């Protein structure tokens, strides 16, 4: 069996991380923008906040709330959406768990997605989802052509960049496009954070012996 969908010509892909506890309290994090590696179909960069109009952000939050309520969610949920060329929002994917599109919240928000998930499943009051600063997340992926024991090139140079927060996942072996970790760049100026993210992407390489 197959499910066939019409190809969507979209402008941007965004994500909303939302939490709900057993008492029905719901809080959503600010919308983030996702940029994908076209070959691996994995998130390459995440931009927080998303560069979108206020009405689109409001609608995205409303959609995420509707999904959470419809699922009778308790915990954390990621709702990924396409913004089409004509300004419509289409839900692309949902993930009822801490998600790659929320990793930046560890440093960039008053409450991380992980703490929020624990608060939700323990039916505690949900924490503030406000951002403390703009941020860009870069996924660390295994380089093409390398399989074996992971070796990180350029790590010292990357750690010398201001605002860098490194997260390695402890995976001993790498292979092409395997998620090996992520880096969050904190900077009040999102454009500055984006420039640093490009430097990170061009400098840090996960290869193999």
C-alpha cells in the first residue's frame, strides 16, 4: 500500500514545539525556521526566531495547539509546517517527543524543551517559552565518504567563536549524514549568528580514521 501526495511548492519550512500537561495547560515556543540539506533531507540550519510575518506565526501556533488538543497530548510535540508560495500553512510532520527543531532551547530559551517535557508529563506548571536571545543551530553530520571511528576536524577553531555551545552525542562511529551532534550559536543579532553558523559548517568536519 502507498500514500501519494501532491508535490508542495513551498516557500519555507517552519516548526513549532508545543507542550501540554494533564491539566490541559498549553504553551508553545516561538516559531523556528528550518533549512534542509537537499541531499540528506536533514535539517542543516535552524534559525530562531523564524523570519515570518506575525500573522503567520499566530496561525502556526493556533494549528499546533489544535493538533495537541486533538491528540490529547501530554508531553512535548513538534509540529513541522510548510509555508506555501501563496501563504498557506500545511502540516508536514508531527513528532511527539523532544525534537531536533527544539535543541536550541537548551541555551536560547528560559525553559528547554527537555525540562518542559518533564514538567508536562509530571503535570507541573509549564515553564516560560520566551527566548533569551536569537540563535542558530547547526547539525553536525557525518561527512560523505567516511565510515568508521569518528574524528572531528576543526573543533578547536569552532570553539574559539563567541557564543558557541557544542553538543556531541557520544556516537563512536560515523557514516555519511549520521547525526553526530549539534552546535547552537547564541547572538542577539540573528544575522551575525547566521554568519557564525556558516563558519562552523565550513570548519567543523566529522570524518573517520
